[in-house]
């Protein structure tokens, strides 16, 4: 056997392969099996779900040569290799994600169990992965038996502008008895509004703000819960608490601008619909569905609004209402509501959960009886209150992102968002409470009306988010930049809340498309946002205007003129492209394709000689400093970028004619753009930082003038003291364009800048998050006019889009094609920084890159995941100056030298860890 393996290795070496392993190499290990980006998802309605996994293995150049997936109808059959649903057989492929199920048709309300094994480069088979599963939801309308039920609390009779209408939450319950042994029990639930599902006294699941926000006239999501272990023999009680939410409550800035409608954009009364499907050991099935045999009532939640806050009167608690042996004789028969126009679908995204718990780091008393708790960072979430006192005592919580000079919280920037929670004590010992149907953006909690003097234990912060920001790490020799990275992740967490909101604190919290498209690639580095952004693209597709433009935000409940804007509406192309680029996801591109074609036609119709004008509700380079780039320039440049991306996506879908059409369109736009906006000396007629950054990054410069354009951008930055004059659109692209053309040193000078306008300016002034404005606040002048402006958010991720440059250039991690199968490691090594290190968990596994100076020697450490390869760019004059470990790279068989041009050497490496030392770097 050893002789045969040695002979095979010799043969492979002769033909140039570097994938030989020692005969003692261990087989690969399959980790993190997922379906549709989720681990063991419940209630899918995707008829052909996609599988993915990542691989680990010792040594270098480890690859998957084949895989086998088996799917069974039970865990027992799976363990016995009885693949009665699907057996892919041994498939010769290195694919580890986006693998489409191809078995027998999947059945509604059914759970499936699966596992996968792989073969490596030596055809050695791995052990099977741990068994995983997914379940199908209710695939047909006929499967639904529940009715939409609720509790009628009346209607708002007050003036909509002068007073808030905040109706109480509604409570629903149903008692039922079980007398047979249960095999499986599943709950399928949804609501028009928000709901929390209860079973035998406990909340079901960990998620909040269910069922999520949609255009309810087009679709309504439902959730699936496995409740087999939650039921008991005898009496059981299913319950639901429902509130207005996005369906009937206040949304965005409608009240501020006095729209004709300020709430109830989709409906007036929230309602719940659901059913429990119980399969008994004897094979019989019972369904308990929402209908008029349930009971309804009001309770302790007297007000519940996402933006305005929540009021809880503990004196009105119906103690034990969601448990057996409760007397509900005084409860009413629920009202039945009509089914919505939107179709019922399984929730595709990632739900809002409690991702972190924070204890206050300080408490102050800026005025008698007013206590302010500092949670240490600016979050989105809620505050839990712990209190003891007389019955009827009213404790009020208000929220702020910063403090005024007198120590009081700043609330002016909240505008019409009341953002106030109130708890009324029942007077029964120590009481703890946290709201269910509201959230706030805050670092500071103001407590008034507290009986006695609170302690640091009085308030606990609960961070709420739809994502975990655990996909990346970043470290550098500059402490400010390290704080900046923390702030970026904190802000992304706060705003990836059901949709990518612009901000979590004021009366807005809308899915602004401009912010989302600018930040999209940065978002993918910090978090796995595949499912989250897939859900948002469904919202965006639903919101597309009939004439082809994508709106300013999605979902889009308002009806207003000029509903679109250049660089905002382009999210409909840019976000799908990035999902394809990062996750190799062509399915979402296919889903969006017709809408994107319609959007491109809209732009073509509005164009003259291939130049799209500004048009719409144009904000241009929002919040730029001292330089203004014309709206027409912005519109024309993004039109060109759209065409470029459309060509790439059409090619990925195999639409060759479309790929050619859009590639030709891009060239025509580019020629027209150059003729109108680029001068013969390489300058733009606008001569702003943003104008150069956009044209260079979007490849709208002619080849013979691009270097001059980049030089002019570098000159303008330098003359401006290595500071920006850009806003939301230009900022991200400046450093990407500079590094693209070799101006890494200037990028680092901007990156480390602490004077206004810069990221360092906010960090120096104590920020724990990314601000909407470069100069939102100074610690020496907490009463400044900018602070009191109505448009001032201290949690706004748009300027955090520098994370894209941080990883693609400073750390140097990128993907050559789609999905990080062919990785690029090209760090911007500069004397402006002593060291940089970072990592990114891609869809194929963890990638890390680190570099540091040691005299004139550069040391680089790199990790490449199994089943991928990477091109590594190393700055050097001669190949002989590069060593890997203690060997010259020419003597390391696992490394291939692709090119060396006197300035850099390009190597190809496979999986594994590598340590390079390079002498003589300038």
C-alpha cells in the first residue's frame, strides 16, 4: 500500500500536482452541516433546499474530491444508512455549498434527517457528519385550519397628530387535554402584528418580534416550533400575546412629517393565527387550531409600540393565564378577522434574539430622583428593571445615546419617538420586568419614580439583533482603529434588526436602501448575513415600484412622491451581486433577476445618450463635507456600475446573451461618461473626492487616464490634510480606489486620522458606535447645534463601510471568483502601520492573514481553509528573499510561484497555515 501511494505521489508531482499527502494523513472532518444557511431549520417551504458544510483537515493542500449526502425519514433510518428519501451517491465534486436537494418530492409538515461524508485528495473517505435535520412547513393553503383571531379594543378617536394612540396588547388562550402518548407535536403560528407564543407558562422559542415585518398585502411569514417536549399528559394551555407592531403601530417618520396616515399602514387590529399538529404513537393525528373556542382578554401590557415604548401595569396581571387550572370564565370569545391578501410563507431570514446581556458600568443622579445608568456602549435593545416598592408606584424608563453637560440624557434627536417604558408595581416583593414589543437605541437609561435609591443591579441591558457579529476579527498597532472596528460591529448589530435599518433610536428605523448597499460588503465580513439579506431582498422586490425603480427603503408602507433616489435604488442590483460574490448564491440572483431587468429598463428609459440623470428624491453624496458632487454625476456613475454587475450576474446564471448585452451597455455608458465628465488631463469636471472615487472604483475611467485620476484623488486627499470631504456615497470608495491604484500609504493616513472629519474624530470623542454625521458630538461641547439637529443618529452604519477596505486591503482577504473558493491574500503592507492581523469565516471556513514589520523584514502568517486555494501577493524585489518557515519558497513543494515582477511575487497555496518572512522590503 505504501509503495502504491508513493508511486501515486511521484506521478502527481511529475504532472505538477501539489496535493500529495503523507500516508499517515487523517481523513477530512465534516463540520457545520446547514440547510438554506440555517442549522437544523424548522418549517422550510423551499421545495429544493440547499445543503452546505465546511471541512477541516490536518496538513496542507487538503481538498474534497467527492461527497455523498443521504436523507432519511427518521433518525433511526439515517443511523442505519437507510436513505429512503434521497441518496446522492458518490458525487465527484469539490462543492461544499449551494448543493440542491434532488430527492423525492418533500412533504408538508414532515421532518427529514440528513448527513454527509466526503472523500479527500487521496480518495480517503471521511466519517459521516453528525446527523442534522430540517422540517418542512405547511406547503399548501389547505394545510391551514386556523383562523385569524384577536381581541377588539376599539378605535382611535383622538387627533392623529396631537396625541398618541397606544392600545393595549391582546391576550389569547386555549386549554386542551391530551390522553395519549405523543410522538411529535409542532406549532405553526403567525400574526398580523407582533406575537409571543406561550405554552404551559413558558415562552416558546428564543426569537422576538415575530413573525417579522413584511408587506402584509403581499406576504405574511409564519414560524414553526417543535413543541414535542413542551406538552404534558392532561391539561395543556397554548397562549399568545399580540400587539400592533409594524402592522398597525407607528412606523418611521410619518408622524414627524404629518403624513395622511401616521399608523395602521397595513391594518387596524392585530390578530393571531396558528395551529398545533399532534401526531400520536398510535398513528392518529389531532390539530388544535385558532378559532372562536379560544378565549381573549386584555392584561398588564397597557401600551405596546415599537417606537413609542411599552407600559406594563403589574396590578392587572392575569396570573397563570397561560397555564392549566386557570379560570378564564370572565374572558371573551375572540373576534375573527379576514385572511390577509398576502400569501403565507415560511420565514426565510434570521430572527431577532437576545445576543448579549450588559450590566451597567456606572450610575449617576444628575438631579434629585433622576438616575442615569451607563451600559458602556450604544446598543439596540431593551432594559430589564428590578424593583421593590408599594403597589401602584410608577417607574419610568427613558433612553438616550449620549449625555448633556449636566448629566441628563439627550433625547432631542429622537424626534417624535417617545421611546419611554413604564412599569407600575403590584407591590409583591421583588419585581422584575422587561418589555416584549418595543426596542430602543441607547447607551444610557434614565430611571425616574423609583422607590428608594436604585443600585447597579436595578437595570440590565438586553442587546437585541437578528445577527451575530462573530464572522471576523481585526487587530492593528493603532488602538483607535481597533476601537473603530468594535464600534462598526456594535452598530451593525444594532441596525440589523429584522431589516437593515438606518438607525435604531429615533422615529425612523427604516430599511434605507442607500445605507444597505454601501455597507453590504462590509456586512458580510462581520457576520453571516446570507439569510438575513435574502429576506431583505424579498422585501425590496415586493416594494419595487410598478415603473421599475426600487424605493428609498423596504418594506415601503408610505405613498409619497419621488419614491426613489440614485445610489439608493441601486441596492436592487448591488445587494444581490454581493450575495452571489460572497456566498456563491445564484438562487437569489435568479429570484431578483426579472425585477433587476425591469429596473435597468427604467434607467434606460430615463437616460439620454446612455447617461442617467440624477432624478427622483436625490440626496447625492449625503452629508459630504465642503464638496458637492452633482446628482447627475452620481446617477450616471451608478448606472454604469449597475450595468457592469448585471453582466456578471447574467453570466453566472448562464444567460450569455444578457451578459453580452449588459457588458455592451456598460461600455456605452462608460464612453458617454468619459466624454461628459472626464477631462483629457485625467481630472473630472466635478473635481471632488467623491467624483474620483466613484469613477475609479466603478471602472469608468479610460485605461490611459485612470492613473492620473488616482493621482489627483491622492493629491486632493493630501492637500486636505489626509481627511475626507465625502459623504455616504464617496467615503467607502475613496480608500478602495486609492489602494486599487497603489496609494496604500495615503489610505492608512486617512484610516488613522483623528481630526474632523474622520473615524478617529468620533473615537477620540468617546464614541462606542458609528455616527450618522462626522461631527455629531464633541465631549467638550455637549450642547452644540449639530447635536440638537433632528437628523443626528449616533448609531448609523453607513460610514462603517470602511470595514470593506479593512479586510480587502489592510488585512488583505478577498475572493477572486464567487464564494471564496479561490481566495486572494493581498495585504496592503505599509510602514504607516506596524502590524495588522485579521480573520474572516467564509462560507468555506476560516481565512486569516497577519503581517508585521521586524526591521526591514516583513513577517506574514496565513491560514487557508480546506478545499480552497489562494493567491498570495508578497512585496519583494527578489524571490530569493522570501522564506516559508526556514526554507526558500522554491524548495517548498506545496507552494507554486506564479509570477515575480520585481515589485511583488505571487504565490499559489492550498489549505493550511503558512509563515512567510520577506527581507529587504522597502
